C-alpha cells in the first residue's frame, strides 16, 4: 500500500464513529442495537479489529445505512 493510502479499516473506523456520534449514540448503545459488545465497537472505531462483513452489515443496519456507506472514503475537494 502506498504511504499516503488510507486503509479500508481506517475508513470504516472514521465513518462508523462519525455516523454513531451524528445520531447521538454511545458505543454501548450502538453495540446493543447491533448485538455486539461495546468493547468491540470501540476497537473497530480505533481501527484495531479486522471486522467481518457480517458485523459491518450489523453495524450498518443499526445505524440505518447501507454497508457501503461505512466503507466509502470521503470525497477529496
């Protein structure tokens, strides 16, 4: 990976945290909605976990978005 490239794991981490905070949810509340553990959500938001597609889908559904939304990089100006 080129040095300036952002990993998909980091993109997911940023998007997940932004979406969660925009909805006023704590990590625990999001984890409850998704059927996951609070510490798991925190680790994903810090890009420490290699998350499965199934869990990406669970988090996306809990946030009311499609999985692709959580994996899409921010457009560059």
